C-alpha cells in the first residue's frame, strides 16, 4: 500500500510525522498526506472518509491549514451510522467555529439528530451545538433543547442543560423559555444533572431579572436544604473528594446562593444559618475544603448585612494568609481587598499578618500585600504602618523597592499628621532607597519644606546629616543641595533649632564642601550637577567669605565639555565677578509654593494658572505664599472670534502675553515644541520679586522650549532648571541690559517709533479708568504694512502716586507682539507725568483681520496692590 494513500491508517501517519528529524521533513510528510486526502475527496471516496477526516484533525492540531476538509465533516454528519457521525461531529467542533458560513448547512442535520431515537446520537448533536452553536442555530434549535431537558436519560439532560447555557448566552431573549425547566433540574438526584442545572440557574440570574426573582421565591429554601444535606451527608464513595462530599456541587450551590442573596434581605436571612454552618464545619486542611470556604466567604460578603457572619468570613481569610500554599494566600489577599469596602475594622485586625505577607518571597504576594496595606492605612494607624514598611525597605529586594517606595511616599503624603513627621519619614525613605524614589515624591517634599517656615532650619540640618551618612542616594542629594542653597545660612547659624534636635556645628566651608563633593561626583547625572551649580551661586551671596572659593569652583567648569555646565559656569562666573549689585536679588529665597495647587497639578486635576489675579500683587515679596491665581486664559479671553480657543499647550498663550521674542529669531521654529510647563515658570518670573523703587521692568526673554518642570523648584525659579540656560529675568531702567551677564552679548535694541513716509493714524484712548488713562499713538513704515509701531502713554488721573507699575499685553496667534522696556515704574499724581512704552505689532492676516489686544496693568497705591484689565478693540481698521 502506498504509505501516503488515502487508506493509510492514522497511526502510520503519526509515526511518519514523529520520525521526521527536521521541520522540513515534517512539512513534506504533511504535504503528501494532504495531497492524498484531497485526491480522495475529489474521488468521493466513501470507504476512507472517516479515516481521512481523523488525519485532517491531527494535521489541524499541528497547525497546518485544513479548510479543504470542512465539507467532509458535513457529509459524515449526514451519514446514518454512529461511528461516522461521531467522527463528523468531532471534526465539526475542531475544524469549524461559529463564524464559519459552512455551519449554516449543518443546522438541519443537527435538528434531525436531536430527535433521533439513539440517545448517543442525540448526545453528539448536543455536544456540537453546545460548543460551536451560533445565534441563528440557537434560535432554530432552542425548542428541541428545551424538550431534551426533560429527557429520560440523565446524561442527555445534563448535556441539554450545558447546551441551554450556550443558547441563553448567544440569545438572551430566549432565557425566559428555560426558567421553569431549569428550576425543575434543581430537584434532581443525579449530581451531574444537578451541577449543570445549578450552573444554568446561575447564568439565567445574570441574564434575566425575571429568572432571578423566580428562583428567589421558588428555589431558595430547596437550595438551602440541598446544601445542608450535602454538608451533613455521610461518606459517599462515588462523590467523595478528600473526605468531602461532592465539593464541586457545593461550590456551585454557594455561587447560586450568593446570586440569590445579593440585595435581598429575605433570601439572605434564609441562607445565613447554612452559610455559618459551612464556614465553621468545613475542614481547611484539604484543598477541596479551602475551595468551599473561599466560595462561602464570597457568598457571605455578597449577601445582605450580617456583622457576625462577616467577621467570621474575614477570620477565615486571616487563616488563609497563614497557609503555606501561595495560591491560597493570594486569593485571600484579593478577597480582603474587596472586604475592606464592607467591613474595614474586621480587616484591620489582621494587619500584622498582612504586613508579614509584604515580606513574602513570592513577588505576586508581595505586590498584592503592599496594595492591601496601602488601602488599610488611615490617620489612626499611619505611624506604625509606615514604620513597619520603612523597616522592611532596608531588607527588601532591589526589584521590589520601586513599588514599595512609591506606596510609602504616597501613604506619608496622604496621611501625614504633621509636617515634621512627614519630613522625617521622607528622609528615611530617601536615605534607604533614594535612587528608587520617583521625581514626584521629592518634588512634593520640597514643596512641603518651603511651606513649613518654622522647619526650614530643622530640614536643612536633617538633610545635612542624612547626606553625610547616605551620600550615594542621588535623590537625597538633590533635596539636600536645594535646601542648602536656600537655607545654608540657617544651617551654619543653627537658626530655628528645635528642642528635639541634637547640637550640630557646621561652618560655611563645610556647607560648601557638601555641594562641591556632590558637584564633582561622576556618579550623579546632569540634573544634580546643575542644581549644585545653582546652590553654589546662591551660597556665594549667603557666605561672602566663601565667595572667592565658590567662584574658583565654578571657573573650573567654564571649559566643560558638557554644554549645560559650561554655559551655567560662564553665566554664574559673570554674576559673581561683574554684577555684585544685582546678585542678592537674583538669588533670593524661593517664594512659597502652594501645596494644594501642586497636589492638583500632580493629580492632573488643576490646570496651569497665572500667578496674578485681580486685587493681588504681581510683585509678591519672596517667601510669601501666593494667593489663588487666575488662569492665563483670563488674560487672553478676547471676545473676538479670531482668538484661538484654549488648548492643552500654554506656550502660544505665553508667547502672546510676553511677546514673540521669547527666543532668538533663528530658533523661533523650535518654539512650537514649547510645553505647557513653560507657562508657570515665566508667569512666576513676571509676578515675583520686587524691583528697586527707581527701576522699571523690561521684556522677559526666556525660551519656553528649554523649561524643565520636573523639579518643583522650576515652578518658581528659572535658576534651578538643569535644562535651560540662565537668560533675562528682569532688568531695571538705567542699568545695563541683563544679557550683559553673559559677558557682553548685547540685548536687542529698543524699537524706535518712526513716522516714515506712511499715512498718519489717529491716536486712540486704549483704556481709561478712574485712576489711569492709556493712549496709543500709531505709525507704520510703507515698505512693511504688516507691522504697526505703537507708542503707549500712561497717565495717572488720581491724586495718589502709583508705584511698581507693570504693563502686560496679550494678542491672538495671528499677531506677534514685542514690548520694549517702559520708561519708568512710577506714575506721578494728577497727570503731572507719564510713562512711555513702545510696542511692535505684526499682523500675519493683514487686510483680513483687525488688531485686537487684551491688557493688564498692575501697580501699588499706598502699598495696596491694584490690578486692572481691559480689552482694546478700537484700533483703526486700516492698520
């Protein structure tokens, strides 16, 4: 016989495939066998059709295509004999699925077989329908299946029940047809039929409210009695598993009772006794008993409130946590997380056992236990729980430290009873696993320290001690360097010392040593080293005796190959050597960061805001907390349709507010990548810091694309950004331009308002209030009609002198705005003087859209902050 003819036996083909030494040999065997089967199909070979289909099923399981044999399945199903039908139905279930269109052709054959006199053929049809039945088949064959639920043979009833589950899932509308038949199955004596009947009832309850109510009224008592009989039944060898009578049926019954008792007090009262009996009498030293106990606990947690039962259930879960089987402990932790919402006090009693699970060798259990501990923590137990977690942090595996530190930091931040405790715990975490702490955690620590004015000295001294002991933890070093730069004088002078502190003597040189050591460490990244440079600059002002030493350290990096360090070194060296008069104001302490705003931004619930609002000074003194801020969009909320809607990027609004010269012209194409984070930094620069009385603010020129908001320091101080060079922050009238800090790079020259030869435009009163009047005078150059030169004149109509005068303007995207420095910052009373400021407006939609502008003017009257806003819509149309 040809070894690859259609008459080859299945075992011979399997033997040939197994004998193949390479994948290519196997493919060759399969290819030849498939060719022989195709030939037999073409010849309509009746004798070996069943054998060919059996071989096709084996080839299919090896992963080769067998679609050409699908019709052979249908032919075998249509055969009258049981052996052929068995192979045909097996092939149907294996080679086809419910998405195949060929399946429509077999519906009639299945219907005939469901009505066959041979119960084994009926069973084959039920198996096929239950496995691959589609919605259309379910609708057509549901009456036959419903009839078979009352068939004389229990095996057919069992298969019909399983098939009914498939039908109601495919066509939920048919569920009501099976309610009474399913209820009748619950009185069966045969456990196989009982299990399938109970499962059918469970699925009916999920799909149909009518079925749920029917079973509650008619079947609850019977189910409780059945469960009691099983729990108290004597030894039955045919159903016994590890000394427990049919645990599979008990588990199904408990699941059905859980569905019936949920949100129904009467059904819950009926089943309370049996649940208590199962929970107390089931043995927990066998796996089958633990499975029943788990389902019993799940049922107790789902039924209506019964405090005693729930305590009993949670105690069972507590016992599970002491089990040596990891699977049992894992499911217990999962169930305890759900139980927290029901009875947190009962779960709290097992806190110690849960904490032990955090130290488990299994990573899945550790992770789940940490999540449960996080949910267990509240204001009353946060201190002992945090202590336990930090102690374990010392011995935890490196790969687990990231999750553990994140949870500890979140717990400390969320439930901290006092700021000093928060600072202490965060320092412990940073000292033990600082390299695993996320940026958000140490950002939050700095925000808390800035808000705790009475703890500045304590914090900087604690950080100094921590760095001496754990100087390899980079995150700890960053926080310490930042605090030493801000509060270095308090470290040296022992200012704000608390009674609980031990005496600490630190000289100015010691403080500089810490920063220098960190700066020169090659294990730290650019961010840390840039922060060290900034701290050195600040210490040069706080420690005049060390100023020359600090300058020598900075000078060493003027030739650094790292461009960021080189640029900062050059800039800071210039500040220290050539600009002693402005250095103290440049390195003043950071203003206090608003904790609520920081928390909201971290959670993504608070948008970026401008640091000024009506009635609030735009020049808050450093160290004073900012009041609530108005959104930047308020300044840009123009009524014109030309104004772009607020978007997720604040960069464009910021450019409109501050002028287009945020970056040099050669790099303006890159400003489109400015992130929303740049908004707060630059607006804070606008609103913080009081200039000298004889000064006037000038244009701020900072590149938003270079702003880094990863550090909370960046939110208020441009100097602390490790990713952006020091640029103009504020200049004063009569002083050299700020870019002189860069050793002679000239700033852009002011714009002159020249009349040229163009037409004359009438002046307009752009804004007028009871105390202020703003007038715009216009001019244009004929060769550049898109650009309008504006000379703004501010006069004071009131009888009081206006000081700290600041003018801001915002325009839509189609306009570009440049503001020159104002001529002063003080307005004499009674219109006896004026402040002049020149603006340059470029209209990219000239001739299509008119000019429009939103303005904001801030000043002080008798040391009281005033903020006035307005909109300029009366520009001449031909501008």
